[in-house]
């Protein structure tokens, strides 16, 4: 394509008969408002597909369409232009060939981008076309945290700097770029936590993505104190205090949206370890129907939270999505006619129309004291972040008996265990039986990546076959029918660039929902064990958590290995 010619995407699509003039004018009007590229605006309007645009450009301009996943990208070529330019124009240099640079572009008619790249590199530009979504991923990879870290470390070493006031305040200090780059990359990769860990001779950074930690990068030990000091300043901690754990909060903007971060430092023998918990509301499902409940479990749960009074408990280990389930429930039942008050530690997300209280033990505001005050505020619905002691348990039970809908969490392995835990805390069995509407126990399993999902046949004697054989007592009629089939089909992810090679992308809940029936109430009053309560609930139709997970694996939503990892206790 001769780069001195000026083509417009709208004219190309019109000439190819792909869009009408009316559609083009509508897209141009919308483009003036949203500032997006014309091609993306047309796609969002449903007028054309990305493939339509690519083929029209290829045909009209004679520009090749490339697959970045298959193209041998030269790392040094990508670094010929700054990340800001690549992100602004959606371009990525693929290869330097003499005085020419091969440039992947979402829109090869963007001659402003071509001119900018030519000026920055001093090279002639040969454009090729790439799918925009794929291009965005490769730009993030090319200019990601590793490159930022490497450049920051080199600059630190060149300047021979440590944790000085200059580094902590200078806008362009390399340590600021390093920390900002870590946070930005973690948000882009959907990480829930960043672990910055001092090791012997180096500092390791790991991201927790979909519940699993993976190493991202390491850098020299000399940078450790600068990184920790920078994070402490951002989180408004005491940078001089290195002997005691500290907590703080950070607010950042990532691609125009607010992201809250909980920062925690902890002294170790090799230095301070930092964990940043990323609270990205845009990445959290607040729709009750999107949490992974099966149709049966969702129906049972809706009957529970539709009651005007009583207590609902959500139970599971740390990181099992309990708070997200409660938040989604509050969003579902919130209305101007209801007074909803929560007491939490910490308040993870702000909910519109809900009065949220943060526990402050130093000021004397505990869960128990806060709950007493809440009950004097004429609430309809109360959410207690966690029941941790007998006093809180007693107040919560009595609140549920006096006309309030109380939602809370406990840390137990299954639904029946939550009831036993309340009684162990000192709550009277007859009061628990009268107040509890039901219990939801849950875990989070990873979802098979839809981009690399494949089917395969279950092999006799494999780990999956042994797991299914060991789960016979949990298998309902649907599972048994599938297990009796010859050649049972299962699913897995091969691993691709979309999922970082893991075969999984995103998480969903597997759960068991146990409404407290009359039979269960009677058994509870007679001091039945958690095992006995669970047995009764299953006979009454409760789908055990492991059974729910197996069903979702057989439906191709997750894998049996993942269900076994998350929900199998070995008993």
C-alpha cells in the first residue's frame, strides 16, 4: 500500500457494499460522541463484524491480514516505539527489516499512526492488519510489567539510588513506574492479589489469578526497600515502621475506572512482605444469576432471601466468594422501601442505597457493639460481615427472631457445619432452629477457557475415573445415568494466549443450599451432629457441593480435576 495515499475506512466499506450511507452517517455521529475508532463503533452498532472489516481492508488496500499468535514477533522491534503510542493508536511493531518496520494495525487507514511511528523510529512503515482484540492483548504483553520492571531496575542501577526521599517523590522516578506497572498489569490480568515477597538475594512478585498464584517477575534485592516504601506512601502507612504489620488502602485509576486496593505489610526475617488485594468492582459479578448457582439451588436460595425475617448464613473458607454472594443478594433485594445496614471488616465494595459500617476495634466498634447499634436504626435487613464470637452470634440470632432479615458468613467446610459452629459459640439450639432460614456453602472453581476448550473420553483407571468412583455416595440420578454411559465425554482447556496457558479463564461457584426444614429443626433441637444434619438434608433433596461440582464438570463448565482440588476433603 502506498503510504502517501489517503483512504478512509467508511469509504472503503461503502465501496465494498458492506454498509449503507445511512449506517455510516449514524456511526460517524456516534463516533463524535464516544471518541472511538469508526470500525469499533460500526461493530458495536452490529452493522458489520470484525471479519467484514478485515477482509474489506485486505481486498481494497492490498494489505495482508496476520494472526499475531502465529507471527514471529521480535521483542526488540516492539520496543522501538513507546507503550503509550502503541496503546493510543492500537499498533505493534512486529519486525525490523533493514530500513523498514512491519507494523500490525487495527486500522491501516490511520495515517496519523503511520506518520507517528515513522517519526519515532526513522523507518519506513509497512502496515499489516490484525484483529483489534488480539492486538490489544499482544500490546499488553509486549509493554507489560516485565519491560517496566527491567527498565526501572536498569535506571535504578545506573543512578545508584535506594529508598531516598527523591525516589519517593519524583514524578518520573523509576520505582514509581515499577509499582504503577505492577498494579496496572495485575488489573489487566484479572489478578485478585499481588504478592511482593523478599527472598534470599532477590524479590519475587506473584499474581493470584483465578485463585492460583503464579510467578510474574523477580528483581534485585537492592530494590526491595524502595518498593515497600513507595507502597507505604501510597497506602498512607508509616514508612519508618518496619517491625510491625501495617494495613492501608490505595485508590488508583485503570483505563478510566476506579480500583480500590487493600495493602498489607508483614515483617519477615528477609524483610517486609507486601500483599495488595485488588478490589475491582468492574471485575466482580453483582448479579445473583451470574454467580454459578444451578437452577435448583438458585430457586431454593431465592425462597430463603425473599423472607421478611430470619437468618441466612453463607459459609466456606477464605476466598470462596462469600462476600460477593452476600453483596449480590443485597443488590437483588435492595429497594427504596427497605432500610439495609451492613457492618463489615473491611468494606470491600460500596453499594448504592446501602448503609455500610466499617468495624473499628480501636475505637470500640466491634461486630457485637455495631450490631446492637444497628438494631436501634430501624433496619429491615442487616448484613454482618462475619460471626466471629458468641456475643455476635447471640445478637444476630435474636435479631433474626425479632423481625429482621440477617445475612452473615461463617468459616466452615459445609452447610451443616455452620449450624454446629453457631451452637459451639454458645447459641441455644432451639433459638438457632427457630431463626435459621438456611445455609449456603460454597467454593470457587475455575472455568474452562472457551477459546481452547476441547473434549476427550474418560479413561478407565485415570485420576478422574477414580475420583468419580470415590464420589458414588454423592452421585444423584443424573450423574449415575451419565456414569453408566460407555465412553463418557469430559472437557478441558488446552491452554492458549487468552488464558495464559492455564486452560482456565474466570471462576464460578459450586455450592450446596440447605433450607432448614421442619425435620432438620427437630433434629437440631435434639442435638443432631453435623453429619446427621447433612444426611437428612440430602434425603430431602439437597445437592451436595461435590455433586454440584461434578454436574458442572460433566456439563463442560469446569474440570473434574478442578472439582477434586477445591471440594474433595478425602473423607
